[in-house]
C-alpha cells in the first residue's frame, strides 16, 4: 500500500508501549535532576499517571511533537501538580527539573 507523499512525513501516533517507555525515560531524567530519592513504587505510580494523561491528550502531543516548549507547558499544567503531590516535592521544582531534562 502506497502512502501519499504528504502522509509519509506526518508524525505517526505512538504505540501504547512507546508511550509508556517514553514516559518512564522522561520521569527517570527528571528524578535525576531533582536530586531527591523517590521510592520505586511512587515512580511506578507516577509513570501510570503520566502515561494515562499522555494517552488522553495524544492528539495534542502528536500535533506539537516538534515543539518541546509547548509540551513542557502542558506537562507543567496537567501532569506536574499530581506527581508533585505524590512525590511530596514542590511543583515548581518538579516542573523545572522536567523542563531541564526534556529541553522545553
């Protein structure tokens, strides 16, 4: 099956496995920049929260796949408060660590 030339360069929707792995990597990098110990069970809970929120907003994420600043803004508004509460860290510090690790 041939694709149109325009469709070939469009960003494809990621698989569920791809979403989970990307969320896990991004949170790992964020934790490294926080320089705070987070227990493994809380990391797993945060990964589930983050993956669920990404899946709910996948159209927005794919649409802005080239714009890390917009994605980091979305993460700060939608994901950071819930994870900050779970991890008992300030939301501003968590958002800053995510931005630094994600490049937004």
